[in-house]
C-alpha cells in the first residue's frame, strides 16, 4: 500500500472551472453539490468522481501551462501517489471512501484554457500515458475532507 493525501476538492454547477471546497459527502453519483453539463461524457455511477495528481499538475505548470486546481474538471486532487502506477481496476481509499478506477478521462475543448496554446491533449492517456485524469466508481460512500489520506489499495490487473 502506498499513501498520499487529498489536497483539493472541487465542485461546480456544470462545467469548468470547478471551485474549491473543504469537505463534501460522496455518494455513488459523486460529490454532493457537483453537477456536469454533458452527461453523455461525464458523471453517472461509472464516472462518479474525476481524480487528478497534484504532482502532474505542478509538472504541467513547469512546462508553461496555466493549469490550476479545478480548471480541468477534477473533483479530487491527490498528492503523494505514483500516478503512473494507477490504472483501470486499481482501488483507492480516499479518507473513508473507497473507489475503483473505471476509465481514463478523455480531455476536451472545454479545458483548453488550462493549456499552453490550448493543447488539452497534453493529458490524453493515448498520447501521454500516465498523465490523464481518472474516472472512478464509488464502492463505499462517505465524507471527504481536504487533508484526508489517499491510499492505493490494490491493482486488479497485476
């Protein structure tokens, strides 16, 4: 098991950027108070939360991208986990909430402002493996708070 921490929680009434909150209840459909504009591509039980890595975000900023917490639509920003080790089927414990990775979040034009020259494909799993945001389904509901521990529990594919 590897440990990290939740360093950001974000919600919106639909679209980006999502604004920061300190705590939220998590249900099978995601963070209470969070809405999605395009339900064909976002939300639902298989895409209840969108996770992203603080270290990946920091590295993108070092490359000159104007990315910031919440600007790419992530609900949960995590620090301290090796993002390249997390894949579809991985399970994580976020505070007292348990989730399973269901897919890589495909980037879209809506987040282009977070990237130098609008290059939102910089976080495409197909083009830059290990740099994508991640979708999860919620296995155990609960409450999340900024500062809660984030742990990679097991990898179903290994």
